[in-house]
């Protein structure tokens, strides 16, 4: 049985977001959270956490031109919590808030198959680490949209033989 892989995956949406965030965050290390047995980076970093994944419309489908494959697509909204760990994190949030409502995010994200939607205000959310020291951390949430398409095989009759039946 074949695997039906979406044209764009959640991981690819996260990679697109990391590509966008990198220059705004002094090219700090950007990682997806909830990785088991992974130490946090020593230097400044950005952590992305998936919060909500919601379908924005019902799936639709269409046959390809050869008639042997059905392409089924939908639109997905992905809300991501962004935690910025750095003495400069407040400036990174200000930069993100400044550019998010312009055309710039679309120019970076759209070619990667992702579209920007909304962005929350940043909140300062200091974190006490294992050494009982406060670490500078700012948090905000943004929403992205991506539109995966899954192609599945279908049976079709592309040649029909017609036989005329005579009445007796």
C-alpha cells in the first residue's frame, strides 16, 4: 500500500517560520520544542511550540488531467508559541511586531508554501533556570496557514468499447 504524503508538512511549515525568524533574531539557534533528552542551547535561542492546528475549510478534491489521481486539499491554521531566550529578546519581539503587518513576511513565507495570519503582543515571561537564575525570555503567539494536498490513486475508465445491440 503506498504512503500518502502531504505536499507540505507541519515540519516544513516550521522550517519556513525558522527561515523567516532567523534574520530578525540575530540568527540565533531556532528549535522546535518538546524534543526529548535535548539540552537547551547555551547561547541565545528561539523555541517554537505548536499550540493549535485547525482546519480552515473542508477538504476539496479534483482529478488530475490523466484521470488516475485525485488531489485532495485543505487549508490548515497552525498557531505557534514563540519563546525568545536572550538579553536582546525584547528587541527581537519589537522587530517581529514591526514587520509582521507588512508585506515582508509574505515575501519570505509564501514561496515556502506558508502564509502569515495573526500575531499576538509579546509578553515578558522571565524563566528561573536550574541554577536559580533568571533568564530573559519573551513570548508571543503567531498563526500561519499552509495548504497541504494529498494525492491518492483512483480507478478510471479512459477507454470504452461500444457495441451496438440490435433488437430482435
